């Protein structure tokens, strides 16, 4: 679509590729008149700003000149050195005149913008081109086969590439090769001559003897050094021929699309698949000369007048300029869109309505689509890369063809591991889980962490779960060693031997195992009624009891002894127990309640503990006795001092069943965590005993801080996975809350592993067991 427009009949030239911003030079075209019949001639420079709305282009400089131009070129000569910061504008005019202008001075409005002017040629100079490799070399062509090579750094006498080409003819166009700096092509009406400046001699003449082709312009292939195109301006053969100098007997292909002679062609330097042409049929076509026979890939909207010059913007190849005989210079964009072409009305405005129409010429307004069929090469990335799922890196590049062959894309897929330590640690954990040597894994972690520290305490509890008797291991970790306690009890009971207690009895007391009996007093009663063992002959006589002595029973209802005797003789055990309690004789009351049955025993025990609580004494040990005897473990957890958490947890491990232990250990952990400070770690250990994985994760994060690195995430997952396995080993259910921190940690870890390419390992952490009802984990899986 058309983006800018200038009302001038002019030969045009873009500023060099390195020039910023982009300028367009316009020199008044020779042999043309506008509607006002003005004979003035100017060299103007316009600025291109595509961000501004409207079609107008601001004129930045305008210099009146004496001659009109047949050709205008803008080269980068002097830009690198800074002598001419904006390059050099050269115009070819009538009478062999060549004029050179400093573009920077011209833009600034300085008077000495004209650098050089000389009428070296014979006739009009209609062929000019700067060497793309040596910007100081300028080729020019005039009448009588005159070709000159100018060095703009040493302006004086130019050199010739060789003897004049015969027969003598006007030089229509010159073009430097885009790959080999010393090769120059020139066109005459019946032939194209290619020169080698190293030899100062033509190396080949290209002509098609089978057609009446009249050569107008030549353009070199941007990528293939030996290929060029020649356009014919003859209306009978309006073709563009593609030649390969290696096979110069006939054209490689012929592009047929114009219905009248072709006036100008331009090969896009940014994309060799795009060739621009304009002709007398008022069409501007964009070709792909490299596809089969050559196809038209786009057509630009034009007016009802010929376009005699087209060119690509070097810096922005999506912009195309065209100069037409209707007095307009138009700029188009190849980036798509449709435009309704408006015919020129300049002639009609000057001569009156109806006089602008030409008899025999169709006056329809064509509608064409300015949009390429495929993206141009400058929009295609020469190389690129993108990460895919699973740590896969997909990269591509364009590999240059060998020996002039077309370039081909190459795609590579590779795996990228950015966290090798994480992958290695994950592999070790996965191996331990698969082989089942979880206890060894815990020992290895303890060897790394050492025996001290908060992390080590948790790993000790996790490792204890994989032992044969995890409860006994928990007691040892809580500082309760049964062997040591047995030794201490033996030492305390040694003096009692003097009263006749045998060593064998001491051994039995010391070696009593901790059982899960719900009633300690029943155990005492069972031992009391057990059959006595034989006493060795050499042992001392047993101590005497009350029945071994002389006694008398009193039935005095006024005395404590008499009241108790009466109740017992009456067979009323419950009354006897009440009397003993009233007399504060709880030992006799408890012994008698065993005889009266379970209900009476429980009642007596409750009264005893109520009595003990009412006294102003230290009842710590009595509280534990009450918990053991009465099963009041909830009260023990609720009211114990947090400094006794180890003893309370040990009591829960020793006496309670699995469900009770799980619930009450969690409550104790809640109290410890709420207290904060060092008790957060203690609460973490209690949560481990309780098997509450969600709160294990929460407490762990409270101890070590939030996960901020792959290493800390790996450590957290190791805790989670081993704690889950430990809970399952103990026969408990491992449950995680959907959307909780445990699920979040597993999701983050699985995503990170997948990003490292360890998809199988990542999937193992998202199994049905770990996902549960968590929707996010299910989707990730």
C-alpha cells in the first residue's frame, strides 16, 4: 500500500544503508515537463518518517541546478572517514555532465554543497553506479559506448575499463557485481557487456539472437555472482531474462508478465527471491525469479502513467519507491494491505475537465493487492532457539549452500541441564526409593549434616521409623534409655536387700517390660495373687506380714479400726473402701477396690487423684500416674508444661495405641509450634511422630526458611519423600491437603525436574499416591 508521496517528476535515489534517518534524493527528470511547463531544475532531499500520518514527505533541502538529471545515485563514499558524513549524491545530466554533491552540506543548507562537476562524457549521462565494496569507485556511462571509472577521492582523469564496445551505442545502464568487486556490467540497446577491471577488458557479451530484445537495464543477483537479469524495453518483447554467465548461450529463464516494455528493474539485496520491475503497461510487479519459471508474488498499485524508475530502500527493504511520468514519486510498503488506486488529475486540473483523458486508453481504476505470498527473508530469523517442555532446546539456523546451491534450514534438538547438582541429588533419591534402602539414605544425610543441629534431629526421627522397633528408637532419641533406667533402679533398690528382699525379686522388678496395659493397678493385683516361687534353701527367710503376727479384731464402731472391721465382716467392700477413704487410708482403699471390681477401682482411683490435686504439693509424678492409670492422655497433653514435652511424648509412645498417639502427638506439636522459638523444632519432631506430613513441611519451612534455590527445594523434597515413606512404614496413612504446601513443593520440584529433562523422575513424584485430590498436581501430571 502507498505510504508516502511527492509531487515531482524526478529521478530518485535512496540514502545509503548506514544513513540514519532515511532520506530520499530527487533530481528533476530530464526530457519531462510537468503540468505547469516549468523549466526549473532542482536537487531535493526528502525525509522519511513512517510514524507520521499522511502521504506528505517533508522537503529538507532544495538546491537549484542548471541541468536536469537522467540518473541520480547516492553512495556511501566518505561516510566511514567522516569527510562526507551523509555520503555523496551524484547526478548525470545532458551534454556529458556529472555533478557530485555533499549530502550533509546539502541537508544543512550550506552553499558549497557542490563538490565536483565535469562534462567528461559525450551526450547525456544516463548510467551511474557506486561500487558496493569500494564506495569511492563510481562507474558512469554516456553516448558512443563511453564508460568511465571515477575515484571520488582523486577526482581528475577517470579510467576506462577497456576499449569501447563496438558498435558504438548509448550506455543504457551500468551495474557493479554484488559478490565480486572488480566485475562491472553495462547494457547497450542490443547487448550486455561484462567487464573485468583487473584485465581492463570485456570478458563476455550477452545477447539473445532469437528475439528482438532491446536492453534497457541490468541488475546482478544479490547472492549468485554469475547471474544477472536484463530487461527489455521493446513492446514486442517485454521480458526480463535471467542469465547465468557460466551458461551464456541462452537465458536461464525468461520472466513474462508485462504487456509492454520494461523500463526499470531492481533486485532486492535483502532477499534474492524478490525482483521489482516496472513498465510501459503501468504495472509494478514483484517477482520471485528463483522459483521455477519465475512467478509474480505481488503487484503494487499505480496510476495510469508509466513508472520509469523503481528501487528498494537499502535500510528498510519493505519500502519501495517509484517515479512515474504523472509527476509523482510514490513510496509503497510490502507489508500488506489493499488500496484503491487514484488516477492522476494534474493534467485535468491544468487543461480542464475531460482533457486529461487519453483516447484509446482504458480509464478504469484498477484495484490490486500489495501483499507478498510469503514472508520476505529480512523478516525470517537467520537463527533462533526456544525451550520446550522437558528441558528440550530447539534451535535452527540457515546453512549456506555449497557451490551456489540455495541455503537450507537446519533444526537441532538438544537437552539442556542447568542444575546438574539437582539432577544428581534427585537421581540418588530416586535410586533409594526404588531399591528400598531408605534407612541408608537417612544415615548418609546424617553423615553429611552431623549429629547436631535442627535438621539432624528430624533426620534422626525419620531414620528411626525404618528400624525394627521404631517406638523404642523414638524413646532413645527423646533421651529415655531403658537400659540406663534399669541400672539406676537397681542401684536404688540395693539397700532393701537388708530387709529380706531377694536379688531375684530385684532382677524381676528391674527387668519389667513396659507394656500397654490400660490399668497399672490390675497389673499390681495380678502380681500380688501370683503363685509364690520356691525360695532357695540358702536364701534368707521372707519378711513377716500382718497375718504372721498375733492380732485382735475390734468391732468398736467409734474407732477407725472397728468401723473398717465391721464393714469387712459384713461383706460390704464398697462401704469398707468409703470408710478407708474417709480415714485418708488410700492404700487400703485401693487394695480393697481391686477386690470390689473394675468400677469400684476406677472410682477409688479418681477420688485419690482428686485428693492429690487438692493438696498443696508437687503433683507432677502423680499426674503421670493418673494418665497411665485412668488413660487421661488428652489432659496430660493439654496441661503439661512445654519443658516436659519429651517426657509427655515418650509416655504417648509407650502407652497409647497408634490412632491416639497420632492425634495427641499432633496436638502437642501444635502447642510447641504456637509457642515459637526453639519449640518450633520440637514441634517438628512431634509432627513427625504424629505422621502429619503437611505440618512437617510447614514446620520445616519455619525452621530453614522459604525455598529459594534448587538446593533448598531438593532438601525439602527429600524430607517430604522420606517422611512419607516413614509414615507408611509405621502403618499410618500419608495424606496431603489439596493446594497445601506439600502439594506446592511437589509441583515445583516436578516442574524443575521436567525442565532438566528428567521426565520419568518428575512423573514418579506425581503418582496417584502423591497427587491425591489436588487438581493442580493432576493437571501437571
